[in-house]
């Protein structure tokens, strides 16, 4: 819910010109630093608490209110540099390739994207639910440790890139720095030039 809510806001903002803002070196630098810091925190927290995490599923006696769950989901996405990087590059490239011209076309783009998210997370959820029957506690603990370590390493890359973007600013060298385009090659084919003059 929170993920979908944040994405509909993102699509609307991209329609209104957010793309030009988030591709500025200073903005990318801030995204790298802030997002990298949160990734480092989440990765370290996963590693420190890996031994206490289990796959035991059950109803919570004090469940979170639905609004709190939605807002928590939106917050986690908002501080994830992958989310921002994807929409800054591949997402905007897909929008440019689709070239929606009407409100209904933008709605179709959004619903199609959310449907793909739903299918993916349904698969992830199924693995988590059934994992208790085929994953031993020790294997699951090591999976958490490896994922946490990967997040920490990834956070260092984001922080390093953020520092360099801010340090170099809008100079010519900034164009040669690693950018979120590295998340996938799809954006290269999807991007549409601003002009063909």
C-alpha cells in the first residue's frame, strides 16, 4: 500500500517536471548520501539481529493500524536509493518511451507497473510463507547476514557516489561518474532524446 501510494505521487511529480530536478548533480549527491546512510543502517541492523530472526509466522496480538503500515511502507521506499534511482532513470525512460498523452494513458502506465510489482511481491511473499518448511534456522540466519552485508557494501557505493557528485557539482567530470543508469540497461533503450535537431 505505501509503496503504491508513493509511486503514484512519484508519477504525478515526474509529469510535472521532477525529472529535471532529480538529475542535477547536487540532488543526486544528496540522494546518494541520505539513501546510503539508511541502507548502511538497515544492513548493519540486519547483521546484528540475524541470530534473533526466525521464519515463525503467526498473528500479532497488537497489530499495527493500517494507516501506520501504509505510511511505514512509503517511508521505507522513500529512503531507498534504489527506488529513487530507478524512477530517476529507468522509470522516466519508460515514461518517455510510452509517451502518454492523456490522463487515462498515465493511469494505464501506473496500473501496469503496480501489477508487475504485485506479481513480484506475491512470489516473494510465497517464498517467505513456505520458507519455514524447507529453510533451517542456520541457513536463514546466514541468508540474513549475507543480505545485510550486501546492503552495507551497496551503501558505501551510494555514499561514495553521492560525495563525488556533490564535490564535482555540475562540472564536466560529473558526467563520467557512476549513475543510477547502472541499475539496468533498459533505460538506455527506453530514453528518448529531447530533440533530434
